[in-house]
């Protein structure tokens, strides 16, 4: 099964950006851990990151067209991108929204995600382990959808 792990704006800076919030794990380490766990679970995992909203929307359209599952960390787009939310609503397979930090324990403007309403589930505040939990969920859903 194909799974796109998609990361939004500024997530390519993991390990150096606000380490008190996002931790010391580098983006390269996140990619490696997701690909390795995916292989263990029998998933074909591809991890991507962009700071360009239109590129992210194109990737969501690709997943909708191919039936890929999506693990999405929309980052700041979570809070205001109706265009990304509408693209996510096209997905046929599970969409799992992931946030490294607990968005509900941060600034008030981060408390609401426009993506959550079209996601199968939301995992936040568990660091990069949230990605791993999302991949385990997708693997468990194989054959059930």
C-alpha cells in the first residue's frame, strides 16, 4: 500500500527550529524512521516536505487520484488553509493529521485546525512518534477499507 507522509511549511527545519517545541530530531531522521517503519509494516512510504501551499495541494490531488493513504502534518496551514482542507476532502483513503507539538497547549490561534474535520483522526503532542502511530493505524486498516 502506498502512503504519502506529507509535511508542510517549516518542517524541513526540524532539529534546528524551536527545539524546545519540536525536539532535536532532524528532518532526515524523521524521513528515515518513517520509511523504515513503513517497510516493516508492509507499506510503501514516501515522505515529502514543502513550503509551497500549491505544491502540497498537488500532492493531495495525487493521493486522491491514486488512492494513496496520507499522513499529513499541515503545519501552519492547519489553521487557515481552506484550499488545503478542500483538497483533503477529496481523499478516498484515510487521512491522518499529525502535529509534533500539542497545538491545543500553544497559542490560541493554533487551537483550531480546519483540516481535522476531514481527517480520519488527529494525533498531536507526541513528537515524531505521532507519525509512527499514524503509520501503524494505516497498516492496520489495510484490507478493511
